[in-house]
C-alpha cells in the first residue's frame, strides 16, 4: 500500500522530487502545477494543473483524494500558495513540509541594490541604469509601466496574456501589441548558461538587471555575468519563510517524508 503525496510544484526541485517519489516503493505522487503557461513542463507521474480555489478548496482536495502528506516545492516567491497550503494542511489535517531553497548571497564583488518589493525596484531605478534587463517574468511588469523614462528588455516564458494583472485597459485588451515602445520582449525558458547570458546582455547593451532573489543554481548565471561586467543588480529580497517545517533540498524532503510516514506503518 502506497502513501499518496501531493507535490505542489513548478520549481526545478519539484521536478527532481517527482522523479524520486515516482520511483519510491512506498509513495505515490500527484504533482500540482499552477497552469500559468500554456505548454508547461510535465513532471513524471500523475499531475494536475490550475488552482484549488484557495485554502478551503485545497482542504477539500486533500480529503477527497486521501492525501497523506504535502510537499510545498513552489517558487520561493509564491507566498499565497504556500500560505494556503499551510492553512489547508492544518484544517484537513495533513502533514506538510516546505521545500525552501536557500537565497543567493551577495559577494564582495557584487553591486546589488537590495529592495523589499517590486514597486521599490521600479522606484529606485535611475536613468543611467537604462537599458534594463527585467528577469521577473510577466506577471509583475505593471510596476514598471510608469517608468517611461527608461527602456526595458523583458524576458518571459511566453507573451503577456489578457488575464495578466496589468492595470491598463489598453494592454489588458491587446496584451501582446499594446505595451509601450520602451518595453521589448524576448521569450525563452531557462536555465541559461553564462555564455548565453553574457551574449544577451552585451547584445542589448544592458546597464542593469532587475531580478528576484530566487536562489538555486538554475538562474544564477546572469548574476555571474553582472559581477564580471560590474553591472548593478536590483535584487528583490526573499519573502519570509513559510509557516511550518522547512527543508532546503530534495534529499531532506524525502527524509522528512520517511520520518513522518514511517515505512513500517505503510506496510501494515
């Protein structure tokens, strides 16, 4: 008899963990993806896409599907999902652990401007930072719309959608055509190598980078290039850790599972 694990995913660690759980003799896994991209990478094993309907909807899902434990391996900035998972786990009840990768650490050779929010990042930008490389995805670009004095190169997985939270009627109605002329979009999905990031940054004469402190090695190359080229990086600080137990690696997540759901109990 297998214990059923709900894996809240989307991160690189989530895909790695889905593989390990799919091969595990005592667990079965269902991965859940947010569904924000039209062609998401599919994890190994069972998976679902889309929201649950808040904490109450997730609580219902846990009980209806006989979920034995939750691993929250969402993006470190997906605070709403993590908060809902914590509430649902307490309500079900169901044990939960958050796989929260360590943030990046500034070195003595980095030129970081650390800010608490995306709005603060948009406010602190100066004319000599332009052109600016936005590596924040497409869902929080609204904060930069008022900076018509700057030019932006925005990298996203796919073009903006009408459902994106952009406070502009013109853009909402025509998401791919109506962005101001100071925004240029490129569409690509990482990870990116040092050479790829260096070539892109030099090609577009980038003077500064805006990014989130996501941590991990998959998106780190751009920071290495910025360090080598002495470029400022406006770094949005990491939110606080989610409530509840946290681990930082897939190995620790598996250890937590095997401790929380002992194998001798599974075999009863």
